[in-house]
């Protein structure tokens, strides 16, 4: 099961990269970044699908989504100087708590 958790984490990292590349593409103004985002997203879902044979969907997808949300927020903050307001930060904390509860 630990191997499949690693697959989920790698898949989530690809999802984060896809999201950040999509932002960099500026609405597909820069097509290479947009196409790269699509490729990363396809690879992310492809890897996620492997884990679903061994890990329940609710655990796999919520973990994948939470890593993606947290990583995208962090990447947006670092690369694009985007900041979350107080409600957004509370939302991030709620996501973390929800995944911890689902995985326990």
C-alpha cells in the first residue's frame, strides 16, 4: 500500500505542475505551456488510476486532491505572488483536517 501512496503523491505533484503551467500559459496565449499542462494532467490521472486498484477511491482521490490544492496554493504564492485571504487559509486547514480524518 505504501507504494501506491507514493504513486498518488507523484500523481499529485504532476497535477500541481499542470496547474502552475496552465497559469503560465496565460489562457493558452503561450501554447507550449498550455500543452505541457495538458500532458502533465493526463499523466497525473494515468498514475492516479493505478492506485485505485489497491486504495479506496475516497482515500486516493481526497489525498491526491488535498496535495494538489496545497501545492498549487504554495506554488501560486511562490511563483506568482498570489496570496490567500483569511477564509482561503481556513479552507486550506479544513482540507488538511478532512484528509487526516479520511486516512485515519
